């Protein structure tokens, strides 16, 4: 687990709840790994993965959504074309 997280470039039609969940974990793992590195605090990948998973599961639980049923959230996301480009905001 090295480097900065970069989301995979995949078509919207291939996005699943499991993919979103797994990429969310990878993103948080990457950010936390960088944070631990900046603080010069060693952490194993397994400890980091466990901490991030517990945190994300807790957040989902607080929102009343099951961590294992991510598809319910993915179904609520608008299609990519619905997002407003930054150039139109400024």
C-alpha cells in the first residue's frame, strides 16, 4: 500500500456497490497511511485496513445503512452527466 489513491477509470455501467465500498476503503487506507507517515508512526497494512474498515462500518451504521449493502447508496447517485462542471460554477 504505497502512493496516493487514484480511483479506477471504469464506465458507470460497471460500478457496483461492492466496487464503491472497496474503493472507499482503499481511498481511506491511502489517506490514513499518508497521515501515519507524516507523523512518523509506523503502522502495518493489516492494522490500517482493520482500523479503516471498523471506522467506515461505524459511519454507515450511524447513517442507518448496512456496510454490506452498498448498492442502496449507489442506486441513489446521479449519473455522471448530472454533475455540474467547475467551469459553469465560477
